């Protein structure tokens, strides 16, 4: 298993610095990670460090709570695309999920998808699986599966519970086969990353990526 190609090397701290981004990107290029995931103001900078490599640049929209207006998420998405982000990790409106307002959620994704697809970008929808009921996770899978998003993502890393193998397995069961799963939130060991991959995740969001790589190398 080439664990490096599963990893989105991530830093989303509100006090992230230019040096943090440089270090993150240099590490990502060295280890050939799938992507770096950075705050929106750093997308352009991350592109300068990763350009010409196999590492993509991802950023977040509606982060971390998801309750931004649809218009705000549209603006964030457009700006991310202008700044040349390859992938957009969008937090779904968690208030709407918990309130059962599936009409609003459908309007949200129906508005965002054409923007992303028109520019051939990847979209990952974050549903915060650790704080949802099983039936809410299933309904999310049905909705986002119908709209053909690229990934459904477990977590922001800001909720009290992040990724779990059980949630990933549930998502895998209820998503179309062509839609991938990104697991994130509390992934700090190779053993846990592998457990999530075995459950169906095809991307791992982590800030402990280097430690995961060290553990993987030690096990091999």
C-alpha cells in the first residue's frame, strides 16, 4: 500500500503562517502526498510550492461549521477556483442536516456543483459524520450520491468526534461505487489510517501525515 498517495497533508489552524504553508508543501512534495489542504488565503502560495508536482492543492469552503449562506459558499468556491485550487472541501449545512431540511441541502449542492464541474474541479462534501445519526449519514449519502460529488468526507476535525471505521463502512455501503470517501479528523497513526482505508476510504486527511509515514516505514 502506497499510503502517501492516500494522504491530504493538512493545516487549517486559524493562525497558520506563511512558513507553516511552505513547510507543509515541501513535506508534501517530498513524500508525494495526494494533496495539501490549506486555508483559502494560502491557495496561491501553496500552488507556487507544489506546481509541477503530483501534489494537488485543496482548500475549504463553509469551514468549519457549514452554516454559511449558499451565496457565501458560491463566492468562496469561485475565489478558490480563481486562485487555482484543484479540490474544494465544502462543509455541508449541518444545521439543515440536523433539522431535516433536505430541500435546502439539495438547493445548496445543486447551486455549487455546476460551478465546480464547469471548471473541472474536485469537490468533497464534509458531513461531520461523528455527530450525525446513522439515518442522517445515509440520507447524506443518498443526496450527494445523486448529485455525483467526487468525495463525501467524514469530518472537519473541529467536532468532538472525527473519523471512524464504522462511519466509513456505512458511507461506503450507501454511496455509489464511483463516489469516493475521504476520512479525516483524529487520524494520527498508520494503523488507524489503514483501518479507515480497509473500511472504504480512498483519501485520508491528516496533519500527522509525517508520523503516519514513519510508522508505515517502520512496519514495512
